[in-house]
C-alpha cells in the first residue's frame, strides 16, 4: 500500500518541489497551505494527479487529517527576511503553534516527522563553516529574532517530542536554497537580483557586499531532505552547498549571467544580517551519503531561464 505523507507549506517554493518528488516516488501526498507567501500556481500541475490532495488550512489552528499518515514534512513558514519582517507574529506562530500541531498530529498517527529548520539557528555565526554542534549567535530581540527564535523553538519542541514521546523526528538545517518557483518579489537575493536585471534596474547590494552566502540548488536540497527523512538519524543535519561567495561577487556573476550592463548600487545592510554563512556538510555526507551535485553556474542558468520566461506584467508586479 502506498505511503501517505502530509507536506505543510506545499504551495511554497520548497514545499511544491517536495510534493513533486514524493508523487514521483509513488507516495500519496496531502499538501497543506494557507497561501500567505505561497501560490497555488506552484502546485496546479498536481491537481490532475490521483495521488495528490490539497487542504487550504492555516496550521496555527488545530490540524486534522483523516485517515492514516506515515510521514509529515513540516515546511510551512515564511522564509524570506522581507516576508517575516512584514508578518512577524504569524512567523512566530507558525514556528511554535504550527509546529506543536504538526507534532501532535504525528503522535496521533504514529507518523515520522521532518521539520524544516534553517541555518538561521546559527544567527550571525562566530564559527565558520557552521557545523551542527555550534549553538549559534542569535539576537533574540532583533527584527530577525522572530524567525530565528521560532526555528530554534521548533527544534527544541521537536527534540522534546522525540525524547518524551519517543516520536520519530528528523531535523533538516536548510541553508540558502534557490531555483524555479521562488517568488520574484520575495526579497531574497537571487530573485531580487534577477528581477532587477530583467527590468533593467540597478542591482541593490546591501552593505559593502562582503557578507557571504552559500547557495544550494533546489534539486540537491530535495534529494538531501528525501534521504534524511528515510534515514534513522534524529539529530539535526545541515543540508546546503558549501560553495561560498560574497554578495558583491555574486552580483557581478548575475550581471555576467544576464548579459546586462546594470550598475551595482549599495544600500544599508539590514540589522543582524549574518556576515558569513557556509554549511559544514560532513555529517550529511557520512550519514546520508549525500552531497550537492549541481554547481552554481548550472543552477543559476536554470533559475534565470525560469524568471526570463515571465511576462512583463509579472515582472513589473511589485509587493514591497
Ligand atoms: P515559501 O514562502 O515559498 O513557502 C512557505 C509556505 O508556507 C508558503 O506556501 C506559505 O503560504 C506557507 N505557510 C506559511 N505560514 C503558514 C501557515 N500558518 N499555515 C499553512 N501554510 C503556511 O518558503 P520556502 O523557501 O519554500 O521555505 C519553506 C520552508 O523551508 C520554511 O519553513 C523555511 O523556513 C525553510 N527554509 C527555507 C530556506 C530556503 O533557502 N528556501 C532556507 C532555510 C529554511
Ligand atoms: N541582499 C542584497 N540585496 C538584495 C537582497 C539581499 O545585498 O536586494 C543580501 C542580504 O543582505 C544578505 C544576502 O543578500 O546578506 C542574502 O539575503 P537573502 O534575503 O537572500 O537571505 P538570508 O539573509 O536569509 O540568507
């Protein structure tokens, strides 16, 4: 009998790719989303699938799913700094109440649950690259605290359910991931730069651009999550691509990729913006036999093609 999986945040960027992957693997997939930062367009191609159901639901309210469940992937949460600064209370609620509801559901159904944690639990890290044993450096009361602390609480309550109730839990610490179906205007650096290049605008580098990030292509991320879910490992695992680049160099790469001659302009660095970020993926390699395969040049070409195919109206739509 096919395994049944609930994916929260299904209409978002990562959630929709995970739906695709689990449908492909023969699972019955239930997608759940309240569409606060997601878009039904990301999963409209799945509506015809007999193994796919969609529930429009806010998981900060009690979560009920009829029938058996073997797995839960809990991915619902705003993920872009602009989004979670705009909806800070919802961000805290989905990471806390939303996670509590998902864990309660997992316990009721005796299902294994994987939660989407983040490199943000390391805050502005003083250890580089970041391994899973680092406790992090988070400003609890800063503007990003609403996301970082919600995710840290999420990890704590997940481990409590694991230790106290014996629930089968998995924790993926996801590092910056990109690819098709990111929202053009969600404010994250890749859609921001590509959108600017396509509209003929200057690229906005925050600060002096010396801060670093390490970008992971979505297919690699999905493969890592798939392997982690099916593994027997319940401690956190970093999933990301260690190929690190400064944001200024990345802006120059985008200009080369898009063949435009946009200028780079400098804007204020947002408060508590982490100055460096690179995953240590030793654990993922050892435990999951996983490492990323798609390099930035290839991943960015695919992502650029996705955004380039958008209409002028879509490109000109502003949210912020
Ligand atoms: P996204 O905004 O595209 O997707 C999040 C989805 O969750 C959206 O469809 C949104 O509508 C839904 N959602 C939010 N609150 C909800 C609620 N209360 N009830 C039901 N649905 C709700 O973001 P994403 O990039 O796909 O991120 C997905 C998950 O992965 C998040 O938990 C995020 O913290 C985590 N993550 C992502 C990255 C990344 O680089 N993309 C990095 C680290 C962690
Ligand atoms: N950034 C930037 N210009 C933009 C958007 C983002 O320079 O238009 C920077 C941002 O300050 C951060 C990096 O790019 O240092 C990555 O930002 P993003 O929002 O994508 O992710 P996060 O900060 O959560 O890693």
